C-alpha cells in the first residue's frame, strides 16, 4: 500500500514536472544561434558612438566592464537580431555570469531556447557548442572605445 | 566618428550622469543622456525576475541580484531594465530591493537595432521615498571589501575584470596584440 502511494506520488510529480516544462518550451523556441556576445547597453544606446564599432576588439574592454557590472549580455546574431542571454547551461545567473566574462566579444554558436516578449528576445542558452574568438578587429579602425579604457602610461 | 567627438560626447554624458546624481537630493527626475531615440519616462510597474516571468523558474528574492530584473506594467507589458545610474552597471542591484513590489520608475528609454529598453535613474516603492539608482557602487564595495573611495571607478579595481585582462589582454586578442596596438599609438 505504502509503495503504491509512493509510486503514485512519483508519477504525479513527474506529470506536474513534464507539464511545467511543456508550458515553458511551448512559450519558447529551440534554436541554434551564432553571434557575438555584446554589451547591449553601449551597442543599443550608442552612448559611445555608432553601434557598428561597439563590437569586436575595439569594445572588448568595455564589454567586459559592462558584463561584470551586470548589464545584460546580448548575442548579436549574424542577421543583426539581438538576443538577451538569460542563462548559460545550468547556471541561471544572468547578472555578471562568470562563465561569460571571458567570452565577451567572441563569436559563439549556442543551442538554446528563445522567448519573445514585448519586443525583446530572451535567450536561455543550454550549451555553447563553438567559440570562434574575437573575429572583428575593430580596434584597427577606431582604436579602443571608450579611449580611456586604455591605461595611461 | 572621430575620437575628439567621442571624447566630447563621453564628457557630456559623464557630466549629465554626475548632474543627475548631484541633483538627486532635490529633484528626482531623469536627465537626458543623449542616447539613441531617447525618451524620458516615469511610470508605475511591478519589479519581476525576468526568467521567472518567462519560464516559471523562480528562486527566492528575485535571484538576490544575480538575475536580470524587469518591470511588469499593469497592462502586462514586460520591460527590460538594462542600466542604472552608475558607470558601466546594470539595474539588478537597484531593483532587487523591490522584488515583486510595485514601484515608480524614473529614467529613460533608448531604442536602436530592434531593441527598446529602459535605463533607471530613480526609483521608489509606490508612495515611498525616492532613491537614486546608484546603489551598485556601495554594494560592490561591501561585496568585494574594496574601499568605497575606489567604487566610483569600480571597473578599474574589480578582480574579475583584472583576471580577464590578465589572461586575454585589453583587446581580447592576447598580450602581443595589445603591445603592437600600444606601440602604434606612440
Ligand atoms: Cu560598453
């Protein structure tokens, strides 16, 4: 009898859990995305100048600052769409995630789930499957943005 | 855009941010930062953990500052708050104190490249006392044990950042690339 109750409890728990995951995945869309991990504030606001140079090596230092400061990290896909990174693997830290700080400005390929809500794409990354490093050598054209990120000698 | 103009712009922005903080004792109203498609706004909304709102993964206290937080309006719109009023910092540390509470948010919108999100400059619980959204530096100082006099430039003293730069250089391309770049500037 006890075993039966236990089995039923497990069964019900499993049912509820699958229902919960079902709801979550129904709202989101499984995707593989390739793009650069960017600092969304500087890129979107253009507070430091045009978005086209708020990528790659020119903005690497600032991108690390902003990620460590808890500004949302974005994945800038090749088609220009921005996805806000809300989780990486099992780590649901989306503020200064230590697993992302060392990959800022890198072009990565990820598998994950995208939830679209009120104009923003929220990306829950399951795994980073490839990392091509920094591919845009923007510092060769514009130096470092902001210039004061370069330590004074 | 030349460096001169960028620098000038940075100074204007820094001055604007500074002025906003200095004026905070008397005037709790957002100042312009000159960002793209800027729109100054004040509205009431509930502070929510975005991952919780989207997927039902809801740790205690909205993730204790480790999660991106948003503002949920009465008509069900979810707003991503990307920025607070200190340098190079987000809004989680400002909003987490109001987890699941109704607040009045004061700040500005920026919109570009398909994203519209909010930068918060002042916040209060509805009917409560205003505060400037500049708690980050104090909390950073408390968390790291690094004195508050350095917290204004926290990004120059943060050990997590130092570790990345030590390993990958300022440009993210390694020490050799940094050396070449710095030499080319002389
Ligand atoms: Cu930045």
